[in-house]
């Protein structure tokens, strides 16, 4: 099992120093995500400040950008990191793509599949100067001249991860991606019964196998040395699950665990603005399925048990506290790798 981490809240931290610290602690990849900030800018800082730790987006919103602009940004970070980029892409949800980003969202799984193929075609032209000739269902790449071509990369192979929760997106990852970003709201049974079979289906249809797709997941962890600390951690996780569960896209997982009615009620509470009532609707048994519990010393073993046979790499859902002692997290990382 590989153990990763993340950087959030770019305005609050010195990204180069934090990236160097995470590398020193032994983490294997640092991920950024797209919310308040563009995900590529902190990766550029992290890449040039470190030597070994991989850098990745979890996720960059694909439909917010053309395939060309995505390919260009990734190519630059790949060069800056000397080949350490993992490009994680996601579709976001219809409301945000259409109403916040002002971009099309029809048939997202088919669209993202075409998008990834187009990105790879662009990279091929960057690397080989081959004349562009990609024409897909949604995207095309047919024009290039030397003024716009950044030229070859020393390490041109950039793994693409696709993020998702439901089987259609998992199938798309099996078709075209090198990895799958498992949603943090997952369980072992959901991975075994829904996600992995869908990836396998997509992979087999394209002369690949499940082994060709790297599965990474951030994991909800409820930990603390006292009951009060664990209760506070559980409240934060319960609130996050309630927020995710209010979105219809995530209802499939709730239904998998017999909580479809709760998911529909969460959506109604969200529409009504009754946010404080939402965490109360998350059943205890669902918290247990979606989280790992224990003291800090128990966390590495709990994460290894969560990953065993279903995940290749994991991280904690929340970033580590930069004020914690380094040796605390070095022991954690070493325990995860045992």
C-alpha cells in the first residue's frame, strides 16, 4: 500500500516548505484539489521544491478547461517535476459545470472518455511533433504549429486518474485511465461489489485488466486518544458525509447500504437550507462502513486493513496538521508501509 497526503488552503501555508516537509516525512504523493484555487499552481511550487515525492491533482475539473489547456498545464508540471505528475481528472456535477463554469455537461462519462483520448493525442504531438489528427465525438485536435508546441518532455508518460463514485464512471476509468480516484465516501463492500467490477468491465472491453488501473482513495478517519477527541472527529466526518449524501450523484452508495431514504431526506434538507439537521440523518452503521476508527497508533493498521485487496494507495481525507511534530507523522508513514 502506498501512503499519500494532500495540500489544501494554499493561502495559509508556504507551499514549497510544506511540500519539502511532506517529502521528508516519507509520503509518496501530495495531491491538490480544485475548489478555492486552481490545482496546478501549488503543484508547480511543490514540484520545483522537491526531488522525490510525486505530485498530483485530485482533482482538476476537466470540463472547466479544453483538452488543450489541460494538456498544456499538465505538460508543464510534468517537466517541472521531472516526471512526477499524476494527473487526476473529474467531471464535477451538472449544476456546477453548467451554472458556475458555463460549460457543457451532456453524457459526462462518454465526454470524459473522449476528453482523455484527446489529451493524450495532444501530448503525442508535443512529444513527437506528429501532425494532429484527433477527431472524437466531442473534441478534436487538428491544428498545431511550432509557435504553440512546447516540445518533448524527458519523461512524457503522464498517468491519468479519473475520479468517480458510480459504476458508469468507474467503467470509463477501466476503458481509458491509468488510475481511479475513489471517492472518499466509499466502503470496502461498495468497492468490491460496484466499483472494481465496473472498472474490470471497462478494462476488458479495451483489452486491459483491472491490474492496469491504480486505485487511490482518501479515507475518513475518526481518531483520537480520548472519547471526547473521537467524538469531535466523528462530528466532522458525519457532517461531511451528510453534505455528500445530499447530492443525488452520491445516492447510489447510500442505497447500497440501505440508506436511500436518508439520502433523499438529506437532499430535501439541503434545498430547505436546514444544514444543522443534516448530520443527524446519517446512520451510525453508515459511519462505521465509511470510516476507520482508532487511536493514532492504530491508524496505520486500520488503513492497511481498509486497503487490503481493494486499494493500491490511500491518504487520510483531511491534511495533516503542519503544527504536529515530524516524528509523529514519520512513525505513521512507516507504519502504513510495513
